[in-house]
C-alpha cells in the first residue's frame, strides 16, 4: 500500500471479503477505499472476488443425501452390523 502506511493489502482484502459477505468489516470504509485508490493489486483482487461471490450465489444449493432410512434403522436397532475392521479401530 502506498498512501496509508497503516493499511496493508492483507487487512484490506480481509475487510473486502467481509464486505462482500454482507458482514461489517473491522476497518473503516474510508480506509478501505483509500487503499483501493492507491493499490491496483487490491482493486483487481476485489473484482475477482466479487465475480466469484456472484457465481457462487447463483448456484442453487444441492440436495443432501437422503439419510432418513439409515438413521431410523440405527435408532430401532435395525442397522447393518459393523464391519470387522471397525471393531479394531475402537
């Protein structure tokens, strides 16, 4: 960082990441913006991170595995016997 000796790229990027995630960064927005004005690397990082954040947000959550039968079987004692090697690990 060039203009503000108190702000390093690492701190700026952590704050930008928090901002992208909708969290409140620990650093004042003016400090972040001042750093971005003078640091091309962090501006590029912000662009890349914003693109990735949008991409991830556009992906719908997937279906989790259907574990209902397996869980109910284990509760009722109908679970398949454990494999022999599992006993060795105990």
